[in-house]
C-alpha cells in the first residue's frame, strides 16, 4: 500500500515498526507512515509463549516475585502486543483520544487519514517539532520548558482521572513538542482503560495519601482490595506511618515521589499490585521524571491533588447523579426479576428444615420506623431519577425541579437517619 500512495519516502526503523516520512501523490502533502514489519506476528508469538512460561515458573518457585504478579503482567503484555499489531485498533485509539482533547489547545494529537490505513499501515499527519529529550537542559526559542512540563502532567492526569482512557507508555520518546509550544503524543498502540469506580476510588486514595492519615489510607487500600486483611499487619501499618510521617510539614511542591514511595512500601510487604495501579503508577513516574528534567520547580503532586478533587466533585454533578440513579433503577429491576426465584428457593429450604431463624424483637419498633424511612428514601431516589431522566416540567439549574426536590428530601431524610443512628 505505501508504494501506491507515497513518493519520495525516507525510512527509518524501530522495534517492530518501520516509519516513512513521505508525500501523498494526490496533493504532495507530507505525512508520517507507520508500516508493520512483514512476518512480525510469527516472530513474536513463540517469544510470548516462552514469556508466559517463564513468568509462571518464576511466580511458582520464587516467592519474592509474587508481589509483581508476573503471570498477570505477561498476560497483559500478550494481550497488548497482539492488539498493538492490528493498526486499525490504534486508529480507533487515536480517534478516541483526539475527541477527549478536542477542547484542549495545548495538546496536539496527529491527524489520521483512515482512507490510507490498514491493519498493517497507519498514515498520519507529520509532526514538525522536537522530541521531548531534545529540550532537557536547553532553551529553544518559542518553547517554554516549564509550560511543557505542566502540559504533560495535566494531560496525563486528565486521561487517568477524568477520561479513564490513557496512554499506557508515556515515555519521552513518545512525546513531541511542536514549534508553537504544544505537547504531542504519538504511538497509541498501547492504551490503558479504567472504569468510573476505580477512578473514583483512586482519587480518594490520592487525597488520603496527601492528607497523611495512615488509618484512613489503609482502610481505602482494603476497600479497593489492593491489600487483604491478612496483609494489614502491624509492621505494614508502621511502615505506612513512617512514610507519611516523613512528609509531615513538607510543602506540596516537595512531596513529589510520595506515590512511588507508597508503591515501594507495598512491594516490600509482598503485596500484589493490581494491573491498573501499576500502569498508572508507572505513567506518573515517567511524567514526573520528564517534568523534573524540563523544570527544576516542577510540581506534580499539586496537580495530582487538584485533579483528584475534581474527580470527586464530578461525582455529585447533576448529570452524573442522573446516571447513577439510572444505574440503581436497572439494579432494582434486576432484583425484582430475581426476587420470585429467590423467594421460592428460600421457601424450599424452610419446608425442608434447612433454614434456621434466630430473632430478637428488642427495639423492633425503632427498627420498623427506620426501615420505613429507608424505603421512602429509596422510592424518592428512584422517582427523582426518573423525573430527571424524563426532562419535563419546570427546571432548577437545568434539571427537573421535581427530581431536584426529590433528591433534596432524600438527603434530609438520610441525614435524619444518620443522626438518629449516632444518638442511639
């Protein structure tokens, strides 16, 4: 295909890819073309088999390696490398990340020409600029190194905490700087994806880490299933305390590296880190190292705190509340559908004498009242969500007034229940 559309190409090779700096025949426009080396799939496949076997063997016989979850890492590599060999997947990734950054002026994503792309060829805009390492320790006219460091930090944290779709290999070789002082990502074959729940939990973990409260931080690690109750030993708690105490009184701009330190503490206690956690942690470390080389005053931690707070705040925006309400409606529907089968199963156990009930009616009246209020709150939440989804009638802050009032009453009743519980 390249010979059909290109002329006057200049070629250089790296890894499993060949790059052409070429010109389209139809309009003489210069483009960058990434071409897959012939037979690369057959070359990689046996190596991946060996890698999986080695990872399994090491994990089985060397206990210290289990922290790194080598079999899972090998499987993730296998999944990623074969997906990366299908260049049409990369085209989809480029289109998606382009859409995510369409309103961000300081980020440049190369334009792709899909009519000239196949599973083994990608034709895209040629980026005229500098590789990121070219800026280290240098001052280039028109380029502001401190701004570029901030662009890298802000764009990566946006991908992780806001979009949930991020560049999984943001090393300096995959980052360019254009002559008009914009940061450009390239090579989108390997991307990471994290769901809303993980992003929310991760944002809370970041804020607890920066807050310095080891008790709440460890509870969050337990809640996220990053550590097990058995791993929550006194020695582990002491090491987390020592880590956080070392940052007491330190300004935010001097706390870079705290996330890396937390990962090292967990690794030292043979805690197997989730794949998403490792990918994000590696990306943060890469961005932090590049930022420090660009700007001696670079502060990733301050931006990390800001984006984590924005993520938490976004959970309570009306649109997200509506989405959450819709999800609860779906769950309730599923529960109601399953209810007859569950009741029949329970009745069968009662008839066969397989079910024992131990009841103590002390305080039953209070429990009945609280249960009634809880049911009312549930009904209000469901009804309010339906009203907002219907998008009819008068509006308050661009959402249904009926739905808004319903959520407000639910919050008041919920607060009443909590206060009553605390007093008792």
